[in-house]
């Protein structure tokens, strides 16, 4: 069956919206008609080679939709069920999974090497980060779908698959923000906005949002920021000035640039915690001297997928949505049609930032 999809023909090439031939679901597979897909900065990292996957590929790893067919042996979902795509399913048997650290599963991305579909001329296509959400329909392994809990709008639920899990997990699982602590979030994109809301949910006191764009202040404050700082070489000094010259308890970096990581570190108090969520390239080198590491006593930690277990955390997030504590709609800064996906990437390349929720 032919469906439209956004195909990355080669690393560094523009996406092409074209028809692809999608097979019927085989044993252990599920076919999903997408209601929405999120354009995440990680998709840009895939398209420009920062993160490497086999190409040509159908990108898109944040998605939600409705099951239209299931293959042999699939019992967890059935046609008609609303689902969220899970781009990093855990295998349950590797060393990390044995430790309960499913977000570090060694086999989570094995599916990216599979043949997902073909172009109309027979060229094999891979599924990007397993789920190939930039398409009208996709076929995925059964462990790449999670039932959508009641009370969550399907067209907003795509963001639960990455941005929200990552931002929420960075606050609650990695940084472990406690009530009354001060938090600075660097980068007011989708993940940053989710982190701001999550810091508010955690009961943080002062919540400082940092971004290069003054225009994002209103979004940041609506998400829970008590203060807004336009990024500059004086960012750390400004944040210390807001916190009695101490610095924040927790800094969460959602950009993935060496300068931003360093600013987040410098913005935390002595003994504070810095969590790096952003995915940077190998050329982004961050330096520290041995004395400052000893003197400041800070903790610097990486954060993969929010250190989240999607099966565990999705129902929790759905509860926050139903109770009005988490506003998914507030994370959507733009809605674009499928044909506009390449334009969304151009906007991201131009540094306009934000998150686009693709609705078709």
C-alpha cells in the first residue's frame, strides 16, 4: 500500500515528501495511521549526521495515532486503539535493562537497520529511529507502541513520545528536583518547555528560563518560569544575581552546545546539579579544570531520554494532563501540514527553534 512520507535520501540532503510502499504488518508488528508527529531537534541531528542511522530513511520519532492492523501474535493492542509511538523500546535482556536502566538499552535502536518500506522504484528505506513517524501510516514492532491513556488528546499525544518524557524525566529522574529548590532551564524549545512545566509540578521555587530569543519569554512564563534571562556571556552572573549570588540548585541544559553546558554548570551553586539533555556534536568540547571540580563540588550528569521508562512514565504523565498540571498544547509552537515538513527543518536550521507539531 502506498502512503506519503518524508524521506531523507542521504545525510545532509533535504527531505523529500513522496509516496512509499509500506508492507502489511508481519508477525509481531503493528500498523498505525498517524494523527500527529512532532518535529524534534533529534531529527535534525539525524538529517545532518550528528547522529548516524542507515539511509535513505523515513525520519520522525515522536508520533501518535490509531492502530489499523496487527500482525500475528500481537495481543497488547488491537485495531482502533489509540497509541503513542515508542522510538526506544527496551529489550529486557541486556546489561542496562538488567540494572533497570531501560533508557540505556543496548539494543533499543537495532530496528533502525531494518528495511521499513520501499520507494515506488524499489529503493529500500530504513525507519530512522525505529518508528518512521513522518508518514501518513507506519509499521512498527509491537514493543514500539504504547496504549494512550484516557483523557489525552491524540493530536497532542505525539509529544509524549519524546519531548515530554525527556523534559519530565530530566527533572524528576535525573536531576531529582525537590520541592523548594531553584531550577534554571537552558533552551525554551519543546523539551525545555516540558522541563519548565515539570519543575513547577515538582514544586520548585524559583524557575529561571534561559534562551537566545526574547520572544520566548511569554511561552516560558506560561510554562512555569518565574524569571527569564536572554542568553549572553553574562548568563551565569545574571542567574547568580537572581539567587542571592549562590546559583541555582539545578541547571538543565536542553541545547547541546559546549557554551551552554558550561553556562549551565557555572549557574549552579556550590554542590549543585547540572543535567545535560541536549545532544551535541563531537566538535562541542567542554573543558573544566581540576581545581574547580574539587572546589565547587557540583555534579554534571548526562541524561538519555529523560532516564525514563515509557511504560512506567506515560500513565503518570497522562494523569498530570488530565488534572491540568501538564499542558501539551503549550508545547506546540507551530502546526504544519505534511508537505511543510522540509520547511520545518529549514526553520530549525535557521535557528528559529521551537517545536512543530505536524498534523495531517
